[in-house]
């Protein structure tokens, strides 16, 4: 809600009763009502002659506000603000059982020879109900024509398809929701963050080996208005603050090395204070300088401990993506876990849930929190794996055999088409040991396999996976801080130059035991529907076997000259 300063009215005669001014109308609700009016008009009147009208429509407006500050070398490189409103219109022809949606060829097919005009999907930044309705009118017309074309093509192609009695409906019917979230504060102390960005980026100038670095401070607020012909009327607001410190160097053999710290919080106060940030920056520098001198190791197959954050990436890539409902159908998907409900797919001591309703865990915020997904369904806790047995999938409004209702995981970035995505993936274990015992088990397993060392992976930058049927069912993780553990002495030595690779089912079924402490990996996950905020919560895991391949080595020389900042004397003269 916009805060307004009301003028002071003059005092009236004593006989006049003064009444409090009426509160300002909520602009969000005013715009949502305008969306609902246009939706109702199209629902009642939109129909092309000799063709059927839409059976379902929804409108979504996303208003994005952003602050961004970037510093390098002790100076500000970017100081910007951004504000936009975008529309997403979903128009469906046919019925819940069979409609125009389906594989990519239907989703992106724009009938016949195609349209000669593509409507603008922007919404007015001004709070103008009529301008908003006009924008929606044009997009709806375009979407309806495309949906009709898609529907007719799908019906024609269906003539050649074998009838499948187990084929789920095209779209789930959900109960309407009425919800208006109170406005969320969105402060941003611009002067403070400019100062912090300058000061932190200045720190790297004292280390000429670190030839590039960046400090980025961001603040994002998304206000979402959603209406549907089922009767849903939803207003939500989400804020996300981020602080990212990144630095880059090269080892003597030319390998590019980077290190970073990334902080996320739903409030500005949740970002680290100056003292915490200073200590983190020192750690980044110390680790990078150590990595430059660390030996590169050869490809490795053997036992390894993944610290909680690294284990979280493993579960996210190897398991989580393969439990997203939209991946259980379609000719292009590998369908790793299709038909496996009720069967053991993981060790019996492992359980996994995904819960977007959890905002914090032990006072640490979780990126994947939200109240309603992009399809107007309330986010719900889902038990995915219980004591190793597969129980369910992450579901959008695209049903899966045996699961006909959404569990509130239809997510997307901006105005992309929502699909089933992870939110807060939480891994639990009943086979827990403390860190010292986990290391002992690592050494014992390495000895049993005749290995001179095991590995501990304490930090990881992220990962990626392939779930399609057109390639190998594999995943990759990019570890940053890897330690070689000598089986005779237990001594740990920092090493570099490898990446985690593997096939999902083989890797996760080689977990021998886990640590006691759960760690949080916060980040953004990119997939078909864009980048969405996610969290993975997991304990450290001991893998009986993990495969590490050689990372891209790079043989580039570092900068030939020393940086001008490093070569400047204390008096300000350049050497």
C-alpha cells in the first residue's frame, strides 16, 4: 500500500462532529478487481463462431521492484533501480479431462501460418484499471486463438495415438481461494550498502593474486495478483535481499579458481552485519590463496564425505528434480521414478519432504518459502520419500497417474509457464553419527577398498543434471573446497581440479551413514520455468563411492602486468 500524507483540515464549529478520514483504498485490490472484471467479461463473451469457448482462464500480474548495487576495486560500478509489471494469461480450451495443453509442440504452437502480431505482455505501472483491462483484453484474444489452434491439432494427432485408460486428465480442478496478504515493508538503506560494497571490494586490492572480484547487493520485491474463472482471488507479496561476494584467481598451472559467499534473507535486517561480512571476506581471500597453492588431483573413484551443503546439492540434483511431477510424463523425459511409488528407491534410513510452508530453520531463512504457487494453489508439505520408500511427487496442476490434485508446487520465474518445481527440500536420516565418527568410517572404508585416501567435500558452488531421455541420466556437482584424507594419518590436505559426476540412483543408494547436523543450501534453481528460489536442507553424508572427473583445467596466463592498484605506492605514485 502506498503511504500518503493527508492535508490538515481546518477546525470547524464546535457543533460539527469530526469523523476520521476513510483509509486509502488498497491499490492492489483495485487492480485485482479490474482483472476479475475483464476475466468475467471474457468468460461470458469470448467465443469464436463454430468453436468452443474457453473452459478455464486465469490472469496473473507480477509487479517487480528491484534495487541493485555492484562494486569492484573499491568503486561503484552499478547503482540502479528497476520497476515493471508483467502479465501472464492462461487460456484453456476443451475440458479438464482433455484440453490444449500438453507436450512442447502444443504449448508453443501458434496455429496455421502463425500470427503476424504478438501482443505486449507488459502491464501499466500506473494504477489504471482501464489500461490494465485493455492490456489483458489483447493478450486474452491472442491466447484464445492459439489455444483453439493447439486444441484442434492435439485432437487431430490423438487419432493416431493408442488409447491409454490410465491417462490422467489434462488439468486439475482446484478449490477457489480468496486471500489478500497485508503489504510487506521493503526498506533499502542505499547509503549503507553503497558504503559496504565499496569497503568490501576494496579489501581485494591488497592481494594482487586475486585479479578480479565483485560485491553485489540486491533487493527484490514481487507483488502478485492472481484471478481465475474458478473464483480464486489472490494477492501476495514476497521480498528477497541478497548479498554476494565473489573473487577470482588462477593457479600457477593456469586453472581458473573462484570463491564466494552468498547471503539471502527475506528482510534487510537478515543480511550480515559489517563484522560478519568482514570475517567472510577474510575467509574468501584465505581460501583462494590456499587453493592457488593446492595440488591438482587426478580423477577419483572411492569413498567421500559430503558436508551438509554439498549433500544438499546432491539430493537436489540427483533426486529432487526427478520427483517433479511434470517429468513423469512426456516422450522427452527419462522418468527415473515413474511407477516407483510404494517401492524402495533410497536407503531405508533416508526420508525426504518438500515443504514451502517453512520460512526458517533454526533461525536461518529458507529461500523456498511461499504461501501460494503461480497457479493459485496453496503451498503444501509433501512427503516424497519415507524411510527409503517413494510416496509422492511434486505436483503442479498437471496431473500425474495416481495423483490428480496439485500440492502447490507449480512455480515459475516472472511470467513463464509454471511447472512442478522444488521449494524447500528437506532430507532427514535415522542413521546419524557425529563428525569424528563419520571421518573414522571414511578412513575405514577407504582402507577396505585399498585406497590411499578418502575425500571430504566441504563446500560446493552448485550443480546441474540431465533428466531427459535424449542423454545419459546423470548429474554434476562443482565442489570448491575438497580435502584429501590420508588413511594412515588422518591428515587433511586441500586439493583442487575435480568435479563430482554420477548417475542418480547409483549415487544416492551408496550412502552409508550421515552426520547429525543439518545444513542449509540457499540458492536459485534454473529449469524450464526459469530461476526460482530454493533451499535444500540435509546432513553430511558418507558415500561408499563417488566419482570425480577432472575439471576444465584452463591454461590461460594470469594478467601479464600487476594491477595498477597493487603497483601503487603508499604515496599514491605508480611504480
